[in-house]
C-alpha cells in the first residue's frame, strides 16, 4: 500500500521550531515533580482496592437488574453493559456475559456484536486463530456500519499483538504492515481532528518511526483540547507520548508520562494495563529495583486477578529479571543490615569496655586522691611536728648548734643555693659561723617551714628581718624570682 502523506508542507517549519524548544527543555525535565508523582503512585497502589469499589458497585447494580423480570432485549442490553463493565477488569466474567449474550442474540446486529465481543475475549486470552474465525463469522452478513470502528479496532489490536509476539523477521514485517493498514482504516472512520483520529494518527507515525511528527500531532491536539483529567484521553495520550520519548532516547520524559498513564489506569480500576509494567522496567534500569519489583508485582497480580492471560505472558518475560534484581537488592540490604548490626554490637562492646576502663581508672584516681589527701594530711602533721621539733631544738640550743646539725644532714645545701643565684651574687658567711641569716631562712624553707612569722620565732629574728632576707634572696635569683623559694624547697 502506498504510504499516505500525514502532514502538509506548511507545518514543517512549525514542527522544527516546536522540537527545537522541546530539545532545549529535555535536560533535567520533571525531576522533582516525578518524585512526588511516584510517591502518589505508591500510595495509589497500596489503596487500589478503593478504586475498585465503584466498578464493583456498578456490577452489583446491573446484576440486581438482571434478577428482576425483563424482556429478552432488555436482558441482552444488560449483558452488554456488564461486558463493558468487566472490560479490562475481569476477563472471565466478561467471557461469561459475552456467552450469555450470544445465546440471546436474535437480530443480525445482535449476532454480529456478540460475535465480536466473543472474539475480543478470545484475543485477550491469546487465542488468535479462534479470534480470526469468530471475526470472520461476524462478516457472513454485511457488517453494520455502527460496528465498523469496533471491528477495525479489534483487527488492529489483534495483528498488533501478533506483531509483538512474532518470532521471525518475516512475520514481524507482515503483521506490522497489516496493523498499519488497519490504523489507516480507523483514521478514515473517525472524523479528522477528533481524539481517536489524532491518537491513531500519532500511533501510525510512531510505527513509521516519525517520532517528531507523532509528538507534534499529540501536542497540536492538546493545545486545542483539554485532555488532562479525562479518564480515557489522558492515559492514552500519556502512554503514546511515553513510547515515543523512549524511542527518542528521552528516558526522563518517557518515565514522566508512564507515571501519569499508570496513575490514570489504577484510578480507573483498570487491571489490563501496560504503563505500570513499562515503568517498572525503566525504574529497574535506573537502579530502583525495590520500586520496580513492587510495580511489576502489582501488574502481575492485577493481570492474574483479571484473567488477562496475554498481559500475564508479557509480564512473565521481564518479571524474573526484575525479581532477580530486587532479590539482589534485598540481599545487599540484608548484608548491609548485618554489617550494621555487627558494627553496632562491636561499638556497644567497645563502649562497655571503655566505660569499664574509665570506671576502673576513676576508682584508681579516687584511690590516689584519697592516698594523696592522706599523704598531704600526714605531710601537714609532719611539717607541724617538724616545726615544733625545730622550734624546740632552737630553744634548747644555739644558732651555732642548728647550723652544725643542718649542714651535717645536708652538707651540699650552701653550694646548691649558690647555684640558684646570679654569678656575681656571693653568699658571705662570717668567720666563726657556718650559715648566715639568709641561708638559715632558706634552710627553714627547705625544711618546709615557709611562714615568715614561724621562721622569725624559730631564729629569734624580727619579722622585718625575715622579710628583708627573703626579698634579698629573691632579688639575687638567677631565673624567675617568684619561683625561687619553690626551687629551694626541692633542692
């Protein structure tokens, strides 16, 4: 078939300008917003039973109407409404009411629509050969014009699935070509500029690898029609844009629109969806295996609950990879937790040992402080006793006796004191004395008696004499004057 011209020449410049701007926006797009949307999607998955409630209520209402007396035509219509309600929600229930509808079908139109309904269920069950047989059976009579869109949509979907599962390149080319033909037929059926026309048009361009043109078609429609919030239009456009962006290598944008499509699918209580599965694959490739596993598990669970066998098969091809990645992530996290636990235990043990060590040292320090206090007390008593004995000794003897006794005990005392003084400072001692006044004062300081009043009483000198002596010796000090007497005390 000759390829149709999809856009006129006058649009080329607009397309170029549009995509130049789009390219400039492509870096770092939707980053923070996507994180918020992902959290919203997480919550939506956790609470998705809430979104099933309205559909279950609708089913209950229709089944209640079936329980009441009604004509064959009314029952046929009720079965049709139940088929619609169960579409993309529960394939087995849809099959049941489709079969009931086939039994009741009387008019040519009723027979055709029930056969097409049955063919749809078979197609979604993976029974492609049987699907073709029942669709051909519906054409034994001229197809009712009302069903023209439905018939071509089923054919396009059928050959699209056969294209997806084709195992050879030859089959792929054949089914792809047939699918494109039905897309062109659908564009003829739907009015130009309508939502379905533009959606199929963008899909056709996408399959022809005209990604820029496909995006332009979607953007042009959205610029004049508000699709946000519409339960069918928004997810359909979002998923198509995601597929286009993925082919263009714009993964961030693809992820953004897959999130939007997934949110709409879950809130519409749709169990037969692809967006969440595709999103899980992207997240796994980004390293977010935990979230990818949760999304893929949700997709698998919903596909199995809804009896969507084709989707279950599609999921089974990628689920093991994501599961393995998730198990590896869980294993690494468990190993990390074990290491963290061991480190915490080790730190706790070391802390306990350190505390015990500190406690032991504290007790030792406390014992040393007690012993030091005891020693200081003993030293104080000893100094007092020494002061008393020195005082008594001085009373019982002369100063010449003190000099002899002291120098007999400390023969190097004079030389040691001299070493603390300036070189030119010479300690002069009278011929008949062994110590002079200054040395006697220093001798008592050496013995631990530092109070000037006590020194004056012991040496029988006046208090000013003692003050003058101590000042004189400090002035003769070789080094720091203030520490001179401390050095004398430890000679």
